[in-house]
């Protein structure tokens, strides 16, 4: 068939995951950093108790990781806007390496606490830089799949990390497992340094407005949809603490706890791309609401378990629910972020998410201190239902990609 004179051949569609820009520049470092965090998470309560902490204090030490993220979220937004994404991630991995070294060699509980806090701060800076970059370069019709895959890289790390940590513990002891985590942070740094600026956009992303200006301008959104993401973060944050603490309560060995945690991560990691595809095709709520309901149900089951088998079953359901919602908060944040102040907005957005992430373990720690770990877990389970209701109420108000109805109203054809 002859080509019409004066017309150019159609350009080939850009790949969903460009190798240099996304795979090497973002996904690979995210996976390596996720493995490092995955190694640490199930071990923090055990290390804390061996340094003299009771169960309530062990829960607090675990919560210091999301607390560190909270403190660093807003500065991370300003830093990413000023330095660019690649340099910001390099700075974050340097801090993470120092934090891991401190945790691996901590002689006292306060050194461990400081190290876990610093690890949380480095995680916040690292995640904000990745989120802001992918939000800018990804078109809305592909956004959920790309950001869900980003979330999936962290989940894959959470799966592989505990398994690697358990293997090291079985052959040596707890401390070498932390040094293994430090090695993965170092490997993340090596990859980021090796990938040139073309792989991660070095320029600022929406640096024109201050964080305070953006917070005032978007206060209605933050006080509604932002609070909904806080509750989501609380449920997810509690998930990272529930399995290790209940395993410790049952008297399970550290390597068994790591394996159960890894089982949860196995189901967590396999759903991210299908979930992102559903969100891109049908809307964000098709995944967000079921995810929170399943996690709430799994939380409610955990205190009824009294064996490895029962805990593993509850952990599997918890991982399924969490994996179903991979990337959902990042995707919604990208949907509603203003283009002229993206980094500052996402810094505040992640502050709500990470505040919830810290609140979940703190609720459990407070209930344990008052005499009942089970009650704390049940409270966080109830928050799962509350999160589902809040998302169903507020996402359609602010995001045209909430569901097919909001897309039709906005004149957007579903992909």
C-alpha cells in the first residue's frame, strides 16, 4: 500500500520501561535498596531485645525507621528539587550505608536507635527522588503500571532480604546479617554512580514554590485525601511490625520469623504489575479498596494464631492484600500533584503516608505497653476498613483516574 505523499511513517511507541532511564536508573537501585531494608526489618525487634529492650521498646525501635522517614520527608522534597534526582539518591544511599554500619556494630540500645532512625531518613530521601522522577516522565495512561512496578521492586526486596538474612543467621549470627544489608546499600551506591545523568533527570522538578506555600494552597486536599493516605500508611506500617512481634511473642526463632516474613513478601511481590494494569484500565479504586479490606481482615486474624502454620497463613493473606495495593499511594499522589510544584507537593504527600507508617507500629507498641499486643493488632485491623472507606470517599473528588465514572466526566477514555 503506497504511503500518502508528504506524511512521515508513524513513530514506534516508546517502551513502557526504558532501560537506561527507568530500569537502570530507578528499578535496579530500588530493588537493591529494598533488599537491604528487607534484611533489617524482621531482625530489628530481636536485636533490640538482645540489647535489653522489652517487647514494647522493641516495637518503638522498629517504629524509629518510619519516624526517620517522617522527619526527612519535607526536606527530601526540597533537596530533590535543588540537587536533582540522581544526586539526591546518591546522598541517600551514603547516609543509609553509615546507618547500616552503625546498626551492625551497635554496642548499646541507643546506638541501635540512632542507626535505625538514620536508616529511615535515608529511605525517605531515596524514595522521594524516585517518585518525583517517575511522576514527571510517565504519561498518566501508564502511570499506575510504572509506579506499581517501582513499589514491586521494594516488595521483591522485602521478599529476598529476609530469606538472605535468615540464611546468614543460620550459618553465623545476627550481626553478620546487618553487614550483608550494608553490602546491598553499597551496591546500590555503586549502581547509581555508574549510571550517567541521562538515566535520572538531574534538573529540578517543580522547584518554583516553597513547601509552606504548597501546603497552604493544597490544604483542603491534604486534610481529606492526605489523611486517608495517613490511615493507609498506618495499616502498612503495622504490617511490618505485626509478624516479627507476634513471632517473638510466640517464642519463634529469629530465622523462622524471617522466613514467615519472607513468605508474606513472596505474595506481596507477585501482584504489582497486574494490579497496576487494573488501575490503569479501570481506575485506582478497583485496587485501593480491596487491598485495604484484605489487610484489615488479615490483621484481625493474627492474634488468633498460636503456631508457625497459623501465623504463616495470616502473613500470606497480609502479603496478598499489601501486594494488591502496590504503588497505589504513589500513583494517587502523582495523579493529584501540581506540575509547577511537584517535588514540594510530593514531599508533603509522603509526609502523610510516612506519618501513618510510623503510627501503625506505635499503636501496637502502646497497646503492648498497656498489657495487650493482640488489642494493638486488632486496632490496626480496624484501620484497614477505615482506610478503604476514606479512599472510596475522597479519591474520586480529587483524581480523574479514580474509576471509569470520573474518567468519563473528565472526557478521558479508559486505556
